[in-house]
């Protein structure tokens, strides 16, 4: 098993995979190291890639005029770029490293190349993507409820 496959094995993508599937996925992925402040994804860009944060932190930012607003921080073990990976639409936010960060990247074109030959692997990876999207929606719903409760308990004054 190569070094990238070992990283895949311990990532959210490797949870359900068998050894052969881990090796194959490892062959499709690339390692990337980001310096503090470097962008993994630019707001409005389209890279059609799925990213796994191995270590470090990535800030989700939205351009607001000449500056950026911080929306969230992604940490080790989280996925990024899921929706653009699936549907190819441009990114609506940017992802910027908050420190030296190590990332694995899976390009959609390489991934689509194994659909016919390894449909179970594709299914398992897409389940991992769905789990990640589910966690994001759950977190957003929780934050919305907390904010809503805060505003209504304060009668709109905050």
C-alpha cells in the first residue's frame, strides 16, 4: 500500500473501504500542502475536486467587498468541495488555510473513470460525501436554532 493509500485508509473516505479499494482510491488522489493563508479553493472558482483535510485548519470564507468574512473552520478529517465535486458548479465560498495544512484531493474526472469498473467503490465514496453534507446541514440547523432562540428571547434586541 502506497503512502497516499495509507492516508486514505484513515480518512472519512476510507471508513467502509476494503484494502483493494483503498489502494485504488489512493492511486487516484493527490497530496497537497498549503501554507498559512494559501487558498485551496477560490470563491467563484471551479475545480471539481473533493478535498480531505488530513491535518491543519481551513477557513471557509466569503468575499465581502475587499475583505473576507469567516463562515466556518474545517479541521482534520473533514471534507471540502463536496457539492462542486458532485455537480460541477462554481464554489460559492473560498477555502483558506489557517496554518500549514495537509490535504488529499480527488479529481472528479479521475473518479468518474472508475464508475463502470468499480461501482461499489464509487457508491462508498459517495456515501462518505453524503455523510459529510449531512453533518454540515445538521450543524447549520443547530446554529440557526440557537440564533433564532437568542433573538426571540431577547425580543429582537441583541
